C-alpha cells in the first residue's frame, strides 16, 4: 500500500430526510478518514459547496433524489475538481421515467413504445386516436412506488378521467405489453451481481411484490443479463439496476433503469469494494463476485440476507495431476470493468430538463412569509397568470390540519422544514418535495394536494 496521501479523499453524500445508501462500513479497510457532507435542502447550495471545498474532498459518493437532481447539476459545475460517484450523467435516469426514455432512445435500448406530452391538448388528441389498452405513469422520480403510480387504461374515457384526477405532468403514455414477468438485474462495474424474477399474481398484470407479486432467483436468461449490461455500459455507471420485462411475445424491454435501487447490505459492501479498487489505482483488490451467485444466496431467508455483511468469494483454482489445464473458462464474458471518468456533460440541463424548461403557465399561490424551500434553487421562471392569493403561516397550518391523517406533529415538521412560503411553492410546483418529511407518504400527499386545490382557488 502506498502512502495514505496518494489516495483521493472520499466524502459520503447525504441529504436530510433521505435514506442513506452507503455507510463508512461499506468501505472496509480504507485507511484515510472518510468525510460526510449533508445537503439540508432549501437555500443550502452555497454552504454545501463551501463545506466540500473546506474538507478538501476529491470524490463525493452517493445517490441524488429526483427533487435535488437539478440543484446538484449546478453544484457539480461549481465543483469541477470533485468527482461525483455515480456521475450526474449516470444518474440522469434517476430523475424521471421521461429521462429513462430519452436514455434508452439514444442508445437504442428496447422499451415499450412511449409518448410524452407537455401540451394537454396534444395528449388528448393522441389518446382519442390511440389503440388500447395503454399504461399511464407518473414520470417524476425513478420508482414506481410499488406500482401505485402506474395505471392501465382500457379506453379514452378512462384515460381522460385518470388524468383529470391525477394531473400527471408531463403526460407519460406507454403501450401496454402483456408480459410473463419482469426481471431486476443489479450490476457493479457492468457485471451482473444479482438478478431475480418478479411475477404477477394470477390474473393480474403488476409484478410488484407489494401488489401481491412473487419473486425467485432461478434461471434468469442470459439475454436479460446482456441487455442490462448494455444499459450499464451506456450509462457508464459504477453500479446500476435494470427492470426488464419479458413479454408474452418473447421480446425483452427495459421498464426502468437507475443507480438508485434497493439492495441488501452485502451488495452495498460489494459496491464499496469495487469503488475502493476503482479509486486506488488497483491497490485494493477488485472484488470477485461469481456469476449466478444469486441462485445460491437466494435460497437464504431474506430476513437473514438483510443482516449479512461482507460476503466474500475466493477465485476457483482447478487442481491438476497431469500438467495440463483447460484455460478457456471465463465469466461468460461478464468481467468487472473499470468505469473511466468522463469529463464534460452528456445530459446538460439546459437541453434535457424538459420537466422545468417546458412547464406551462398555471395558477401560483404565493405566501406572505418568505422562507426557504427544498429545491427552491431548482425552480425556473415564476409561473403566474392570476391575481395573488396570499396565505400566512397560521393559515397554512389551518389548511394542513383540515387534511385527514395529518396531525399536529406532522404539521410542525412540515412547517419547520419548509416554512409557509415553502409549503405553498412545493404544492404549486413539485408536491413530491413534501415527502422528505418523515411519515408523509404518497397517499397522504395526494390528500394534501387534493385539499390544496380546493382551498387555493385564485381570485378573479
């Protein structure tokens, strides 16, 4: 091992109210101090940048949630000498399903046929002439949230009824593909390290386990691994996950892909080992992760897998008794690879941030009390086409208290985190920001948004 000073200084990137993917224990054996830096939302960008500089961090490791992605694009530009792992380009697909579509189209990766609309009239015209069934999804954020924001519509009336109720923006429509199952593949250094089937319950089409789907680890087709590897290489992702549908027509299609995914602790340990090898110029050993290891580990009860740490494998060395050895054994052409640093930006926000750049003018209800708001430095032009309707802090508290399931403690946390102005701005632009508050989940958020749309009517 060379001197400690020859190794880059690592910082772990955390965000308030966001579950941590990595911990220092995932980087077992790293000899230098590993720093931690936490982004506190609101107008915290300048302070965060200064802290990274002050701690002299060379590499910042961690996933960025969708609501902070555009802010961290700006932060990365302000820290040109800091390497983000994964890179902001690798995390492009994390932000939205729309970004997944753009990514797959650029690299000719198969997906269900998809249409994206920012002008409601165009969406209505398409849906009026479309063949059904269709899938309509909420685009924002990388996850299906257990399938609760993925909807199958069988005709135009259902589609319009859904959109009038949910108000998804943009309108994200896919062809419905009858499928046998889907397969999630996790990769490290472009090598599959875990893969499993998710099968829908009898008579259903959603495969999410929260919706009654089942999972197993056996006999994942090689073609699925090849497609996931192609996507990982296209993203230049140090670690990556793909959800791939196996249609009843026998074709494979990518449904989701991102660097943000749920993983057992031992997989996060493998990622840490890989990043240590990557950042140390090979002075730490590259982890050896046998292909199809998941078929054996998957036999272990998941309650144990959630607690198992630092699982390691040694390389197989065949014995010989005649001086001859068959040397053509390999890992089915799936070695762990370096993900070389790419300078510049592949997906600059000025071009690809359609979610903000193409927002239509709408009703904005400002507040009297100006306070910070998570992600407020992401928001572009002010959208205001009506006379102001103003609310102070007491009124915001009263409005929230009228929502069933929102108690005094949650209201206090919302106000402490956002302030009156922040609550109003979040509800007008990106309601998902409120989910950083503990125990404020999607169903409760939907109730808050529906109530807000009733009480925050503009004055004419």
